[in-house]
């Protein structure tokens, strides 16, 4: 069996403990055992999201939770401001249009970040906008948006702030309550290291007030049903029970490390990757790169599809290509979840080798050297191996 090195910004590799948890016999969800497991998961999610708000667990992919946020908050015929700069942020506008909601788009070119000042202007021009839909990490471009800054301007208006943190949460800093995020949407299959099929929502008291005040064209996604079930805690309908068991394991590992430490590691790995990419003479795509992933332009004159295919065939390294207008123009590497320092080094090394094999002028070792320099500066304290014992990790941090 060849090694598979899944290094895409979702889905991501799953820890062995989480895989093993799914191999156990299915339990029933209306039992004290399941309620206990769900209670632990919800408490750990509050730690990861840095929130005291209600956290809801939905059995669907991330997009399902995006749809739930839209249909529960904004009535048919209502208005919403949508910050759009890539495939995923544009999805907010597409969902709005499907449900007869008028999106006011603030569009910036792919690869660029949103400016909080422009959001403030739009809020002043559209005081009737119910919500601002935005994105923490735009996975299609690698941009990390300034949600803290956007939260400050939205907080001074009557609108609610909704953030797609599907890929970003658990990799890049995100403080739900401190930043004024009313609805945070998260997917389990990205930085939370769980197989695809679960999504999470954190809902503020102000958002609940809005939800309760409108007609919601939803049944499966009608959020008050999920809120009611929290008393168990339980879910209103049958959840993907084995996935909840897997998520519990992945969250235990994040919790034991602490979310701040997890952010710090993703940041370090991303800085090392960016240094390596630039040392290879390649260009970063994002003007404000997110911690947790790196988007890179293919060099001029190279067949990007062939490069990604060769990385997979030669080394089992699976990277993501570009989507929509940047298909064939960029590729994307993850630095989230189980990714560690040697994943950064080995991915850069594989890229160097393949570039040289394809006749590109890359200097062998240049990317690896630059990345190693960044990693060496920390003396290892940020990167105890996630499998290291607690004592060994504490020793390394000392
Ligand atoms: C992956 C992703 C989505 C879509 O999630 P699915 O689980 O594929 O539905 C939406 N937004 C962002 C930012 C993503 O990274």
C-alpha cells in the first residue's frame, strides 16, 4: 500500500483514536451514554470556539449549516450584506438568492481581504440589512479575513455578524464572543480532524431573538428544534453517531493541548511554509494569508494539473488545485489539524523535486532550508508532537 499524504485544506487526516472510535458498535442516541458524549463534545467545542453561546450539532456538511444560518436569520424578502471574495464567500450570496433574500454584495478580487471600513460604509447605506455574512478563512484563496475588525464595525450597527469558519476554526485565531460573532458556522472535516458529515453552529442570544421573530422556511434545519434538544443534551433527529464519537476524540486532543497552542502551531507551520514557497521562487496568492493553509501560484509555463498529479503519483502527496476562476492557476496546501513540522518539510521537498523533474529552475533544498530556519527559531516549544505524552510536551515547552 502506498502512503497517502492528504494535505488538503479539508478533508484532513483523522487521528487514529478518532478512527478507532468509529469502529465500535453503534450505540443508541436516546441514552445516557450518548447524552454524556454529546455534553463533552459541546463543552469542548465551546473551548475551541471561545464562546459561551449555544453550540448546535448538525448532521450535514458545512454548507448545510450555512443554509441553516441564512434561512433562520433572514426572512424572505429581507436584506443581507454579503462579503464576497472567493468560491465559499460567494456561496452565502447564492444561498440568499435561492431563498428570496436580497444580498448586497461587497466584492473584492479573489486573493484580497475585506476592509472593515468598507463594511461600515455599507452598513450605513443599508441600515435595514439583517445580517453581514462573512468568512474567516476563504479556503478557495487562502485569505484570512479580519473578522475582529469586521466584528467591531458590525457591533456598532443593528446587524448580526455571521461567519463561515468552516475551515478556519481550529486553525486560525477565532474568538467568537470577544469578536462579536452572532452565528459561527464550522465544519468537522477540516481543522477539527473528523471524517466529513458533521457541522456546528454557535448562536448568540441576539441571533436567537432574531430567529424566534421570523418565519423560517426550514424543517430539518429549523434551529429552535436544536436549541430545545440541547436540554438533553441531544439532537432533534438521529445524528451521525459514529462521527460524534470520532469528533469527541479529536476534540479531546485539541482540548488537552489548548486552543491557543493549536493556533500557535498552525501559525508557525504556515509561516514556515510561506518562507519555503518564497525561497523556491514561487508566489503566494493571498494578500493576507490565513494561518492554517497556503495558496500558491503555479510558476509561469507549467502545467499545474501535471504538477499536482506527479506529486500524488511520486509521493502520495495530495494537494488541492484552484477552483473557479483560479483553476489551473493556484494550488493549496494545508497546515491544519494533524499537520506537523515534518509534513511542512516533506511537502516542500516533494514540490522541489517535482519542479526540478519538470524542468523548472527551482534550487533543490532552498524551500526546505528556508522553512527549517523558521522552525528552528522556536526551539521546538510550539510543536510537541500531538502524540507526545503530556510530560514530554511540557518538557519541550519549558
Ligand atoms: C469546505 C468549505 C465550505 C464547504 O463545506 P462543505 O462541508 O463542503 O459543505 C464552505 N466554506 C468554507 C470556507 C470551506 O472551507
